[in-house]
C-alpha cells in the first residue's frame, strides 16, 4: 500500500504512520474493557490473548480513516480518527 501511495505522489509512510497512531490510540482506549473482561473470567493477561483487527479507508486525498475494528471499538467515543 505504501508503495502504491508513493507511486501516486502521496507520502505512503505518513499514511501508514497515521494508521499506526490511530490503532495505538484505540488499543489504549480498549485496554480497560479487555482487562475487565479478563477479570470477569478470572483470567490474567499472561494466560490469555486477544486478536484485534483495524479496518481503514484511505480516501482520494490519502487521508486514512478508521472505519471498523474487531472486536468492535464501540466504547470509544469522541476519538478523533
């Protein structure tokens, strides 16, 4: 993707870094929910793992937008993506 953006005249590295920042912000925001879910199941972080998927849309101006997550980031509100 970065190479395709670079070839189109955009800074693919900058778009990728923006997506990394958005994903990191979402992970920080989701941490309390993940920890609460582990506590409800009497599990500790060392005994479990969670896979996350982040979906992005890159528009015609090469602006990355977060459009979805798995598990859903429904608790995250007011987060500028």
